[in-house]
C-alpha cells in the first residue's frame, strides 16, 4: 500500500461523507430554509423515491430513468402533502415538526402495510478503480457529483429563472409579492414539491447502496436537519455547503485518526460547538464577517 | 382579579394560582379540578392493579410534559432534548440509589441526585447557550444533539468496565448492579429520622405519592407563571429584546427557568426509574424527545392544564393502540395530523377556551371581557 | 370572572379511557383458557425481522387449539394468544409486559427481539414471578429462574462455526461489530472460539449504530489482509458495508451471525452484494429436511405474504409448543410446577430446524445449527450441518438452574478456563 493511495483514500472519504450530507439535506434546504417548515417526513419522501426507483428498475427501466421517475413521483407526493397539510404550517417551526412527525408515521406505516416489509434494492453500478494499491467504488463519487449537480441546479433555479425570482419574493414578503401579482400559494406548493423531488432523487440514489424498507428514510432525517440548521438561513444554499464541508472534514479526520465511533461523536460534538460559536448558523456568521471587513 | 379583603382564606390562597397566564381561574373550574383530583385519588379503590400501575406512569409523563411546557409555552425556549434531562435524572437516581441503598437504607439522596444532576447539567449547557445568545430553532437542535451524544455514549457502555461504584451502566441492556453482591435498582424508599417507607412502583402507595408530586408540581407551576416572574417569562417569550431594554437580564431569566425545567424533567426521570426499576439509553434518541413535544403541542403549549390533559390522553391512546397490531403507529399518526389541523394551538386548550366561553356567557353575560377570555380568543 | 373547565374535560377523557380499557380487560372468568401473551415489533424498524415470529406463534397456537387444546387441571383448555405491538420502542416493552402480567394475567410472556427490548420486558415479567421466553438468537448466559430461551446461543453458532471457518480458510481473522451489548458479547465469544481453535484476531473494532460510511474500515481490513472476516453489523446503515466492500474489491469471506438469519438481507440486497458471506442459523427455510420444508409450507399457507421464513418464525413456534408440552406434563399452569416440567428437559423432536430439547440445568436449549454460504446470485447453499450442540456454558461455570438460579447474566469472562483467550491482544 502506497502513501499516494492512503492520501487519496482520505480525500475519497471526505467527498463520500460530504455527498451523504449534501444529498440528504438538498431537499430540506428549500423546505426549511425558505419556508420555515421542519419536515420530519423528508426521510419518508426519500423512502418513496427509493421504492419508485427500485420498482422501476426491476420493471426494466434503466437506472437513470428510474431515478428521474423517483424524483417526479416524490415531487407529486409533495404536492399532495402540501395541499392537504403543510400549507397550514408555514413559518410555524414547531407545529410543523409535530404534524410532519405524524405524517412520517402515516407514510412509513402505510408503506409497510401496503408494500410489505421490504423490496430488493438496486445493484451498485460502475465497479471500482484503484489508486496506489487501494481500490475504490466509482459509485460513491457519482453520488458526490449528483449532489453537487442538484445543489447547483437549485441555486440556478432560484437565481436566474422567473419562478426563482417570484419564489424569493414570496418568501421575503408574501403580501407584497401577492400584491404584485405573484400567485404565492402556487409558488409555495411548487417549492415544496421541488424540495420533495430532490428528496426523491436522493432516495433513488441511496437505493443503490442501502437496503430499502419502509423505515429507510428515518436515519437520514436527523443528520440532514443538523446540517441544514447549522448552515443557517442567511444564505441557505451556501450555508449548507459550508456546513457539509465542515462536518465531513471533522468526520473524515476523526474517523481516520481514531475510529468511526470517534468520527460519529465528533460530527455531533462539532455541530454543537459550531452552533455555540455561530448562534445563527454558518452562513450568517460569514456574512457578518464579510460585512465587517467591508466596513473597514 | 381583585379579591375583597373579607374573602375566605381558601379563596385568597386560590387567587395566587389564578391569573392571565393560565386557563381555568374560576370557582367552577376549581370545583371540577377538585372532583378530578378526588377521582384520581380514589382510582386505586375501583381500578385494577394494572390500571393503577399504568396511571402512575402517565402521571410521571405529565411531569415531564409540564417541564417542557414551562420553557416552551411560557418562555419560548423550545428544547428538542427534554428527554435528555429525563434520562440524566433517571440514571442519576439509579446510580446513586444502587450505591447508597444499603448504607443509607433509603433513596432520599438518590431522588435528590435525580433532580439536581440534570439541573446542574442544564446550568452548564444553558449557560453556554443563553450567554452566546442562541435562540429559536438553534436551541432546539443543539439540545437534540446533546441528547443524541448522551445516547451514543450510554449505548456503548456495554463493557463491564463501565461501573460507578456498585452500578454497571450496562449499555443497551440498561442500568444494573455491577456484581451479584451489589443490590438491584431500588424502589423509591423515603427515609426520615430513622424511619423508611418503601414505595413499590407497582403498588398504590407509589401511585398516591406520584399523584401528590404531580399536584405539587402543577400548583407550583401555576403559582410561578402567575407571579411577577411568570410575567417576565412571557415577556421573554414575546419579545426578548424589548424585555432586555426594560432592564432585565434575559439571559439569566432563561437560564434560571431552563434549570428549573431540567430539574422537573429529572424528577420525572427519577420517578420513572423507581417505578419500573429500569432505565435504558433508548430514551435519549430522537423519538422520545419528539414525543414530549407532541404531548405539549397537541395539548396547547401555552397552558399547563391543557398539557396535563393531553399527556394523559395521548399516553392512554397510544398504549391502547399497541393492541391493534400493525396499524398502531399509523393510527397515532392520523390522530396527530388531525389534531394539529383541527387545532393548531392545541386541542385541549382550544376546547377549554371554547367551553370556558360557553359557560362564561351563560353565567354572566357581562360585557367585561376578562384577560383569560382574551387569551382564549388568542388561542 | 370567566370560567373554563379543562379539568372536567380531563376527567371525562380519563374515565373514558379507563372504561374503554376496562371493557377489554375483564379477566377471563376463573381462566377457562391458558393465556400466552406476546410482544413483538409489528410496526417500526424491527418489524421486518419480528413479524415472522408472530406467524410462528399463531401457527403453533392454531395447531394446539385445533387438536383440542392442552389438558390441565383435569380438563382440556384452549390457548388464548394475546399479541401486542411493541412498536420497536423499548419503553413500550416495559409497559406492555406489565399489561401482559397484570391485565391479561398471562401464564407466559414471550417478548422482544433486541437485547434492550428483551431486558425491558424480561425484568418486568420476572420480578412479577411469571415465565418469560425470548425466542431468537441471543448472547446467552442469562441464568434466571423464570427466563427461558428457545433460540441459539454463541455456543451453538460462534464456537462450531468459527472452528469450521478456521479449518476452511485459515487462522487470521478481523472482527467488526456494532457497539452494543450483543456484539460486544459476540466479540468475547469470537475470542474464545479463536483461542479454542487456534485462530488469531488481527483487528477488533466496534462502531456506533448509524455508521454508514465504511471506506476507512475497508482500507484497514485490506491492510490486514485476513483469511476471513467476522462481522456483527446491525441495522440498515451498518449493512451498507457490503455493497461498499464489493465495490472496493474486498472479497475475503465473511462470517456473520446477524445477517440473513433475522433480516433475510439476501432477499433485499441486489446480488452479488452479499456473496461469500457465511451464516450459522438454527433455522431458515433453506435448512434441509422434512420438518423444515413442512414448517415453511405451513407458514406460507397461513400467511401468503411471507417474504422469507426466518429463524424468528421457527423459534417462536418451538417456544409455544414447548410450553404446551410443559403444561401437559405438569398437568397445571401453576408457575413453579410448569418451570419444574420445563426443567425436566422438554423436547420437540420435530422442530423445524431438527430435534430441539430444553436443558433444565441451563434454561437454554440443545439444537442443530447449520453453516450456509451466500452464493453470487444470493441463493444459499449448505456448507455443513454443525450438528446438535448441547448448551454447557452455565454448567461449566458451576450453575445448575434446577438447584439455584443466580438471577444474572454470565459472559465468557466469567468462565475461568477462558480467561487466557480473552486477554489475547489484538
């Protein structure tokens, strides 16, 4: 085993850890960061995506098609949820937490009753490559690439399109936006659906490495939340990236220097410290520092 | 609500529990309250042993729910880690209890540890949080992280070397004696001046004891939130900055109420450990923490009585559902979603305000719109 | 003065709740039925593993009742099976165990999948002097007067299987496992097995639940390059090790006693993620033999939605059958007399996994275990029948449950003869 391989392994793990956080959190930044809803059912949306992707794949669809289908299906599920329930809870963090917890129980248990305890997952594609005597799965890097692509797409959507401008206006000041002719209800529904579609795609991606069961998503939700909240809402997308960079870094270093237990503990502990140092999230912290630097 | 100076003593005492921060300030309410307490006190006379035992557990949960209601409903601090204090209290009781039951013959110190350990812990965490001016969802997530970290630690204490005196932390299998010669987790045994009374968690005496503690906590909190300190709490909830400009040290207020809340949660945890002679690290995970939030939110976080009612009702419902098989959690989910859609500010509080409105209109028909009514309307 | 009446409301809610539960709670008049109370995860995380166990219970009870019931106190009594959903929640197990004991007046309580669930229910059941059964694999060594265990223990799984693995592949092994009681105990047992069979553990590490990124560990294992690996990976995140190891080209054989047997992962992961894993079940539907095939087809006939007939189904079934035998032998459902009957080595010759026999001195059972290999296409092939293994762990350290139950759990470290193996440095 060569040093180059060892060093590459660390880099690989760093990207792998980051991909996990980014994918799990990508849909949540819209729903939490822009709409003030704590969606505890996000993991269940991912589960829906995973089920759709796996079923489509086993029915003969190629994997990319299956994953797009997962996104569409989860997005549609999002529309239904938003119309029926979520719309009553905008900007009520804690009521939304309770109601979406209820939704997550309903969705996962209904899946258990209707679809049975489990289905076959999808095979991990692309094989492996080796660097300096170590071999690595290609798919973990694909995960990272997809995560980055999704985040960039969301950013572009909200930055450049007419929908994005209307959406940001509606988040900033709904009354003013409505007065200017923006259909805020539709905007909210669409934003929530896009958040869910991202969750569905993430679920489809994870379906190729994890077993799929009705409780598939539960394990992603808490970590995704911690990442999103740490990022802060001053600039949700940038915050998420900072948070993922930071947490993945801590985890990679700690689990290689010590062991995965320490890695796991330190990801929590470092989130704790970061929240204490930056009481309104990383993005707010960085914006303020920048503002201060500008003043000087 | 001015009382005439000639008012009878009970009325004057009652007045200190009444005020705009709580629903249910009328004589009619207190009569119903007395009837309810009487019914609860007589429960062991007509219910089976199982129901008494289960009711003890529900009452313990109510104390936990009240502790969250105090900080969330009255001071606006949401903690997603309230179960952490419950767990710390439970473990503290168990560890001290196992070590001291034989030399002391009672669990007085263990119960005290169950209250003080989480309070001290809360003082550390709360100091860090409030003095760095953390607020809102950040406090909530930070407390969840703290709870998860505690859970992570406690789960991996399966190694026999994790002992504190005669107590073995025991990892996922729960706290127990370190060796065969160490005593088991003791029942609640109160000692005073050489006498010791044991309250077996499965018996009536324990139930009555918990009921007494529950009533004391309830009345104590009603007194607190209707005192001038209670107004300060609500001021912090409504506008932290404005309260600060009036010259109050809001950080100290938040820290104080946070410690008090942790102490109550710890008391609840200690009673739970004594009740089942068992404490395990599962209580630190996400679900138990959210469960407390659910009890409080479904009841109505801005009123103590509503929270107690919803905790008792939800506990009864969910244990009943366990007999339904596969659809038990599904049904619980449906209940939660329906409740939150029907009454976003809490089912019990909304219903209470509604009943209060009807009864009040019938009684007086007067035009004086009192504060509780306006609170009811605001709910 | 305004009025509101939340308390009145609370009263009605409470009495309503009490009435509702009281209606269902009236104890059977003088108990004309024998009550078997079971608590299993029908919803939540662990329902995948535990639901088949409830099928085993229902099949056994149906067979016994169809045959007219059990003769106790001079007349035939039917078995009343009361099933609760533990909802994958430890606290719920404690509450439901109380319900079984006090409300349902159960003659026996069978509860729990994980160690935490088991302890929550068991402690409550035994402190109220009721018979308790745990019916899947466990870490063994629990010596309690009221507790019985139908499933295999490390004596039947770890010791014979590791011996075979060493003979087959070589002595050098690595151990990775979830950081909790069961896997910690399995780690000790693996050390003993390695010591007894001349193996060497080159690496031993424990991971918290929820770890899903395994590249660092995979690198480490590759660095060690063992002859085979021993795994105790638990939970949906930890089993992601397998596709990652496959992708990273780590192809050393793996021995695991928590995969396939409980959660039938070979039916849930796309092949070939789990190829080359060796598992030691006491029963799965691939076990050869007439009894095994009959049992699987009976379960499938009764519950067509069954994905895979796992170990839980078989030992749930065996436990109820064994209790019926014990009641018949004792001629009563009296707790002490039933325990005495159970301790007289009750046996089930046609158990699904082959002849099964409770050992009274141990409260654990003698049974067959098997070593299976997962093929590339995720079919299972039998490597060898590990044979009928007697439980002797408690006897070896001087415990005879028929004489005196120490009411505690013993681990390999309690056996002085094994001290040397446990102190082996990694």
